[in-house]
C-alpha cells in the first residue's frame, strides 16, 4: 500500500516495527530509495539518528517546517525536536529518573 504522505524532511512518522514500535519521530533526511534518518531528540538524537526502512514507518499528516523549528536561528538541537513533536500533539514520554 502506498503511503498517502511523502517522507520528506520534517514529516512526523510513527514506527510500526522494531523495539521503537508506536513511537513518533521526525524525518531528518532521505538515505536512498527505501531508507530515512529519523530522530526524536530523546532516545535517537541528532548526533546519532536512527536509520529506518520506509516500509516500517507510517507517515502522519503533520509536516514541521524545518525553518520554524529554531526561529531565533542557529543550529537545531534535540530540545527543538522534542518541542516540535510536543507542539503538534506527539508528546514524548520522559522519565524523571535516569535509567541505567
């Protein structure tokens, strides 16, 4: 089945397979025909994004404008990704205590 939304930069996606199943991410870039780099700013940060097959992602109808993630300018940070997901209704679960 063809996805109704393309997986371009800034698209909010949900993982449908793997240990991150059900979690939401932002697409950072396309890496070939069937792979994208995704990050959520929490478990998968900008410095180490997750490479995921497109068939294991479900695109959401939300496209975050990359230029408005950090309106004051400068480099986009992990906190900016978390804020963008939260503002669009995809809150990231955060624990008060550190694991491990």
